[in-house]
């Protein structure tokens, strides 16, 4: 695992190179959650660096939720939680990514339409209850904008979860902060929120009867209406 092999593109710091090398080591050796990494002495030999940058690199992996240290036992691979990982990055999309409203709506129009269609095929009764709870939360909070927005975002994330596709769920989690900010750019009134509740209800009704094309169409119409409200 020569560090020079990892310095592709921009020049990496030693800690970054070691962290990337460790991730590649885990992947290439097909280590599973609960598997132990080699000892610190062995890792030092493998990466060709001292203990200090190695420990810093392991700290990076711990911060990302990829490994965990067990006192007196070593460092072990953790189960990757993609939603949590991308959720941590979501706030940065608002300030450090070159994303405008057109980008966001274009992505949502195509992906959330597909999410709704797949969710219709794979949803469970538990998913329907969670979606219904989110919708009822929106309905109860028509005059409380912050609470309304929270339940609105819950609906979209639960719909992605209902699809059974973790990539769809990661997508929704990663843009949740953008969506939250977007909600406060809309024209707003109780009447507009009531209309949005009806749009979400149309999606839920289609998902409940497992009508994928109808669910997709209802979601796409909701997003088009949201575009007009900005």
C-alpha cells in the first residue's frame, strides 16, 4: 500500500493518503463488520509511515463511522451506514456545492418520481403507517410552519425508505438540508400548505394501492407545483 500510489489528482496529505489506503485495504480484502484490522505495528509497516499519522488516519475513519476501537482488542470494521454518512455532509451542500434551485428541482423531478414508483411496488404496511403519520403531521400543523416542514421532509424520506433501495434513501438524506431551506423560499399561506397536503395524499393513495405510474405522476406533479411556488 505505497502512499505514492494513492496521490492521484491533487496532492494528498500523509493522513489523507493513509486514510484512503485503509479504506482500500478494507474493500480489497473484503473485510466485514466486526472484522479486526491488523495491529498498529503491522499497519505502520504496511503504510510506511509513523504511528502519529496512522492514528490520525484511523481517527478520520472513526469519524466517518467506518471503524471503531475496542479498548485492549484493536480496531474493528463497522457496518457502513450510508444514510448517516451522507446526512453528515448534507449541511455542506448549501454552502460549498455549486447547486442552484434548477439543479435541485431537476434532480427531484426525475429521482423522486422514480422513488414513488418503486415505493409503490415495495412498500410495507409499516411504511404506509409511517407515511400516513407524516401526512397527518402536516395536516395538524398547517398553521405552524416549522412543524409542517418537519413532517413534510419526514414524508419524502419515508417514501424513499419505502422503496427498499438504500441509494434512494441516501439521496433524500443527503439533500434534506437543501430541502429544508427551500421550504422557506416558497410562497406560503395556509391555503398553499393545504394544496401541498392534498398533493402528498395523492402520492400516498397511489402507493397504498401499489399503482406505480400513478404514484410517479402524482409526485412529479407535486414537484412541478412546488417549482411554481418558488
